[in-house]
């Protein structure tokens, strides 16, 4: 589990595209805070280190930190031992996610979700063909992590399946979609809105198909799992854009 978390954290601080702006830094860090990759009260790297890791200027990093402070997701402390520290109040994260969802058009949301379902489904199919006993154990261990938030477990589970697929391209696509859509798709908002939702049962069925080497079933179950989450997200989207 520690390896998956470390891998996901490395994606948070991966260099940005040269044309990216402060909004991209804000999005990356907001996602990381929302999913618990950056925990409450954790100190962020210095402005100089953040600028180097993201491949942007210190001015861009400073602008991003100002925006995060305005959202109450980061606080800055002065003096000895000072710096920028994560604040992860549920209310602030909830507002951020709802605001982000309301900015998306429904066609764009569905199109992105369809693409993600195809990627995750393909990864599950390949995982069924290539997984060994140790791979199955790792997937099961991720799903068994009931101590943390469900949305964090969801993301880790799909990242692990993509890793077991042994396709570097699919793994990169999974990571990209985890940042682009996963924050919304597996968000705490939807977990609260649908208290009857039990992802573990669906994950166990997918894992069983992978363990049995049934790639077609693993793919179908994964696509259905994501499509169900998409429908919950669409329902919430409609409530947010109603006049």
C-alpha cells in the first residue's frame, strides 16, 4: 500500500507542461489534498523546491499558494519552522469539488468518462492475462484498506490494476484520468450522497475475474463499475446546474 501511495505522490509533483499556469498547480495540489495524498497539517516543499519540481517559476508557485490559501486549503506560517501547510477541512474540499464539477459541461463529462472506462477496462483485461499470485494479493490488499476514505481506496485500486496490466502507456493514462476525472468520480460528495454504495463488492468481483484469467469479464465489470459512478456524478451535476 505504501508503494502505491508513494507512486501517486510522485505524480503530484511531476513537472508541468511549459505552458501551464498557476491554475494547474492549484488543481494538482487541490486534488492531492482532497484524496489525502497530502495530509492535514503536512508541510509543503518550499517555494523554490515546488518551482523546481513543477518546472515553473517561483512567481507561479506563489500565485498558486495565494489561491490555495483563499480556498482554505493551505495556510502559511511565519518565523522559525514556518512555511506552507496543508489544511484539509471537509467543507473546503467539498466546496472545491462542487465548484469544479459545476464548471464542466455534461457532454464533456460523459465523453471523458467514456474514455476513462475504456482505459480502465482495457487495463483490467490485460491484468487478467498477466497477473500472478503476488499481483492478486497486492490488488486485494488495496481493496482491503477500509481504514481510509473510500474515494482514496478507489483511486489506489484502479492504479494497482493498471500497474498489474504491465502496460506503461495504460498506466500513464490511468494516472492522467485519476487526476482529470478521478477526483470527481470517486469524490466524498458522491460517497455521502449514496450511502448504500459498496465499492468493495464490485472490486471483489473484478479481482476474482482477474484471478481467474477471465479478461472479458474483468473488462466488463470494470466498465460497469465506472459507468455506475458516472451516473451518480451526472445526477449531482444536474442538481448543481439547475437554475
